[in-house]
C-alpha cells in the first residue's frame, strides 16, 4: 500500500471519528458509549473487516486456582459480536462504504438504537 493511500484512508477514518490504533495492518476503533465498540481492519488489497461488539451484561469476576495451584483472576463477559467483510473496489469512496457497513451492523444489534452518532 502506498504512503499516500494509507494517509488518505487514515484521514477518512479520522473524519468518521475512528481512532487509528495501528498502521500495519491499518486498524481503527470507534466507541459508542460504554457498551458498543466498532473495530475496522483494512489491508492493502482493500479488504475491510468491521466488527461490532455490544456488551450484553455486566462483567463478572472470579478467582480460581489451576490444578498446579496458580491463582488466576477471571473476567467473564457476555457480548454480541457481528462481523461484516467487504473488498473495496477501485474508485469506491471508503467513507461511504464504512458508513454503510456501520448502518448494516447497527440493524442487527438488537436493543441498540440503530444509529451511530
């Protein structure tokens, strides 16, 4: 991927209020309150993987010991995860595709209000 394309994609992600968290591969995250997180992974070929994670219940914590006696602190979460994959075509607007993908994911989250603001 060229530096110019990477910078263009980063600008697009940031304009959509994503926080870029890695450059190779290009990864970004957007949080909606405390219960919803959207992660985007973009590879040089234009493959997009968007994952929406919604926390369904409170995180539970428990302490356990393994068979060898090692103490562990476990955190148990109940989440709903929805994944969308798409390959960006030549000339397509990345911002428009990402916005459309977010809307499609939001339709399937259940109690989420269906909009990303």
